């Protein structure tokens, strides 16, 4: 395999978080790397994933690796000047094998020379040529913070906008501005305050209608939860169904992942050094969460995300913190927070056959319903061969129940 070169190779990155990924790519570019986020979707991308990745691999692998392999075989890129980056959370699920599956697929294609960079919470490809420097990490956290606020505001304003397209216009303007901000060194939490407040003011100024709508929270396996490719454009479908939907922020998920070593130390006597690093990194993320939360204090019309400490306390009512496979206890904690903020209708997006998430998702529903009897939960399986019509019909049934309960008349658009 050819060694990765900062000057020679462009990193091809799968699209995981549609609002955040271009900002994260700019954080990487600001450190001198070349990066491109892959937005390709459709049957040809799935076919590439199914052809070169074993179909026993989980659906997110078929989608994300399929995007990269489709780019490799499409002819749109010089294979001598590209590298592939994969994100890994680690742990006991099939996601831990993504990189090996990708390398094996490249061998089948005779493309072993393409470098593969592993970027994860517990590992970074050694001698890869990619350096995870402190300033790059801070830029990435700033990018996620900007993305979280934009996503949160967009989801609460767009369903009620008087003039369709106003929210998208504000998003695009801020996108361009934030991408330039990430090239500066002003990425510490206190340096973000001014820009976060200005963003909130711009979204708050969008003319909106006073109207009661069904409110839906989206949780699940992280890729199926956020990626429109994986969940068949779930957010757009809910928009067409005249709903307000909410996705929890990405900062909380990062906090959950980086909190793991401290939990392992407390429960199992694991490495003291790893636990110390865990406490330091989670402390840094807490600072970014705090500045985002503080920004919304003067905007009571918007839902404010809770602190990780509060979310963790809610999650412990359902699952122990030692349950960390997949999204672990954090999935149930997200559900609890959504209900607390008025999103009692919960969609749980899960890859078909994802054992960790079926346990911490479906497996926790009974306990969750005991604590929140008014919650309306619908679990949707996503797979390369799953019927989109069946998925959407199940969601429509959930929404019909929600409307009947709320006394709202049917306002869905034809699909």
C-alpha cells in the first residue's frame, strides 16, 4: 500500500452527518490536507457496496464503504491521488471491521496502492501520514458545535417558515461563513460565542407561523439516524408529512464515545492513563456544549440541549453506563431527552440485524414505556433490500396515531 502523502492525496470521506461533514472537511483542509465529502447515493452505490463487501456486513458498511468504492471504480478520480478515510468508534460490533473490509475490497479491485486512513476514538492509523494535532481536534470540535446549532435551529424553524426556502437561504449563508471561520485559529469555546449568537439571531428573525404540529424525535444507530442515504431521506419525508422533527446533537454522541474509558476504569479497573485522557477530552467537549447551551438562553422559542451530565442521569434510569455496545445506554438517554422536550413520538432508525442496537434500542422499549407511558415509539429497520414503501407506511401509521392523540387533522402530503 502506498504511503499517504499530504500533498499528493485527496481524502475521500463518506457522508455521515449531512449538516456537519462539510464543516469537518474544512477543519481537515485548514490543517493542509485535501478532502472531499462523498455525497453520492442511489442503487449504483449500494451495488458497489454489495459487490465488494460481504452482505453479512451491516447496512451502514454497505452504504459508507459503497460510497468510497463507487468513487474508486467510477473513473472520476485518479486512483494514484486519492486516499480513503473511515471513522470508527470501536467496540464489539461489525463497525470495528470496516477498515479491514475496505482494504480487502481494494485488494479485489487491484487497488491496494490506495491508502486507507483510520480515524477513531481509540485508534489512528499508525505511520499513515495523517496527524491528529491539537489544533485540528479543536477545529473539529468547533465544526461540530457550529453544525449542532445549525441543525437544531433548522429543524425548529423550517417546518413553520412563512416563506419556503428562507431557512435554507440562512443555512447556506452561514455555511459559507463558518467554513471560512474554521481556517482561523479562533476555535476555542469562548471565541465561538459571538458567531453562535449571530447565527441564532438570524434563524430567530425568519418569519414563522404559529401552528401546532406533530413533533417527532429521531434516534438509532448513528449512521442510520443521521445519514439521508441510509435512512431513505427520512428528514425530507417527515417534512412532507408536515411534522416538526428533531435530531439530537453530535457533540453528545462524541461525549458518550470519549466517556467510555473512564467508565471502564470505574467498573473494570482498566487503564488509568486512558481514564485520565478520557476525563480531559470530555472536559474539553463540556466547554463547547456549555457555550452552545448558553447561546440559546436568550432565545426561549428554541429547545436548548441539555448537558451530558443530565442526559447521562436520564439514561441510567433505563440502562447502566456499562452497557456501551453500539450506541449503548446513550440511545435510551436520547429518547428520554426528546420526550422531556416535547418530542413524544420517537422514530428509532436501526440497520437490520444490528445486534447491539436491537438490544439497546428495541430491548429497552419496555422499560422506557414504563417511565414514559405517553411515548409513541416506532422502530424502523433499514437494509439494502428493505422496502421503502413499507418503512414509510409504518411511519405514517405512527403519525396517524400521534395526530389522533393530539386531536390534529390529517395534513400529510401525497407521496
